[in-house]
C-alpha cells in the first residue's frame, strides 16, 4: 500500500481543513480567557495560511486545468491575499487590545464566505472534472502539508492543547488508559510467567522428591 491509496481525496482533505477552522471559530466566544483566545487565533491563522498555500500550489492549478477561465476560481487567490493581510494585523495585536476581537471576527466572516463558495462550487466541480485525480492530488497535498507543518509542530501542539482542552484531556486520558491496559496485560503475563515458573519449580521439586524417595527406597 502506498500513500496514494491510503490518502483521502483532495476535496475531502479540504473539507476537513475547513471543519477544523470552523471548530476554532466556534470556540472564540466572549467568555474565554485571553490565553485561550490567543491560542485559538494562532492555531486558526497557521491552519489558514497552510491551507491557502496548499490550495494555491496544488488544488487551484489542477482545477484551472480542467475548468479554464472561472469567476469563482479567479477570486480565490485575491481572497487568500486579503486573509493573509488580516492575519498579519492580528499577529501584531494582543488579545487584551480593543480591536483584537473585532479583527478576528472580520477574518472569520471573510473565511466563512470563502469556504461557502469553495464547498458549494469548487469542490463539487473538482469531484466532477477531476474524479480520477482526487486521490493522487490528496497524497500530493499530504506530503506538502508535512513539509509546511514541520517547522511549526511545537506551536501546533501547544495551541491545539490550549484551544481544545477537553479534546486534549480526552486524548491524554485515552493514552493513559492504553498505557494502563498495556501494563495490566504485561503484569498478567508476568503473573502467568511467575506461576509457570512456580509450576515448573514445583515439578522440579516433585521430581527431586520422587528421585530422593526413590533413592531412599532403594
Ligand atoms: Fe481557499
Ligand atoms: Fe479552502
């Protein structure tokens, strides 16, 4: 099995990226702490930048090849550029500042419109016109994503844990449960092994007794 057969289609990967960002948007609520707010914004901005670059390098050119001139496709890159501009402003702001929330909500609104256009027009068009290429393109996107993410893995881990504390807790508990299960399994195996050794020693002793009694009896 290679990456191409395991990889999701490029259109489903794009939908998953959109869902991740929408989940972050939903967590950006008035009551959240400044630390979590900043983590949500950092995580969303990086996710959006990587997603936009992947679309521009892989998805849009493939779609352009089969669609030719297309109004929706034509406005996609300028919309990404506007998104990058707002992300640049947000990165120079602190969450305590008066315009932080408003600027992030402006980004949210633009992204929601852009995502709606992609999901309602561009993704179905790709699924119709690029049917045989969707999985290889998905594989290409996966390997490029790994390259782009590599320098940011530490930041992604921290901001994801701060943005989704319950999910991180569930993950940590899941890992803990697996460790405990594994340890229980190995303790049982050790127990069985010790029991086996006792049986084995017992049988050695009984063999020795048999042997001694047979000597005594002789
Ligand atoms: Fe896009
Ligand atoms: Fe997108």
